[in-house]
């Protein structure tokens, strides 16, 4: 069946550092790929998505590229801020979404 | 638009008690979902619905029942609560675009403690 594997956290960075959170997937067909973010005490919200191979999703300085050849959708940001501290979830379609276990990001001033 | 709302926000139950969690969405979404979130386990799907009057089991359905009598509402019931059901419960809804899942919209969560 479909599955998503995310790097385990927590990931701890200093402000303005470069961020990468790895996500790889197993799926049949051509799933849509998503990154969701969960801030403390809140529900998940969409951060970005990509619906076909080589698409790049971007939002709030975060980017991820749908790589079919490596079955990956790694999340990157060039310069993180304290306000980016949250839990990040990778997910895939195409029908009932499958989520990774989440990666906690802690950014220190 | 209120988006996805959940009632209640917090609840404490004793073992064996029953309760119903209510989820409501005002975006006319066909699909609705109930998840539970536990430390280190990520999100696990309990039940979902692909339209009014339909429900289906997810990954961890035991001990829960659901109903979707109206398109905008999705109810999650615990008939006899157990301590293992202590968790944060999230409801979500989404469109389907050409048969594929589109963005999910999540509620703020219900924190349930079973003593």
C-alpha cells in the first residue's frame, strides 16, 4: 500500500539556518504530494503541494519539488525563523491521504 | 467562512462513559475525515466519509462509530470510552478534483482524556 517516510525529529536549528526535511514515498500511479504544518495547539494547515512530477510547490519561503525518479518530496527553506517552529507532515494522495509521522522543527534565536 | 469547526474543544471522561464529537464544515466538501493524533504516532485515520449518508473504516476504527446524516456534519461517537482513547482528535474535509484528493482543511482539534 501507499506509505510516506519522513526524517525523524526533532530538527533543531538556529535562526537563519538552511532547512531540509526529507520525505520519500511509496505509491502506485501518480499521487499528489502535500506538506502540512501544525503550529502548537492548532490543527494542520496546508503549506504547499504538487500534483505531478517535476512540479515545485512553494509558500512562505518553503519549497518542495516532486521527484518521481527518486520518489521524494523534500521540504526546504533557505533561512528559517523562530516562527517556523512547528511540526511538518508530508502526505500523499491520490484518494484517501496517507501521512508521514511528522517532523518537529525547533528554531532558536 | 468558519471553515472546519469541532465541538467540544476539551473533554474528560471516565472509563465506560460515552460521548459524541461534532465536526461541521461550511465549504460544501464531499469528503470528511476523523483522525487521532498521539505522540510519536503521527495522524491515524479512524473513519471517513465520501458523501452524505456514507461512511468507511480507516486505519484504527475499533471503539468508534460515525455518522454523516448531513453533508456538512460528521459525528464521531465513543460508546464506551477506554483510557487508550485518550488523544487529540482532528476532523478534516476536502474536495475531490477529478477523483483525486485535493487539499484537506483541518479543524482545531478536540483534546479528550479518559480516566
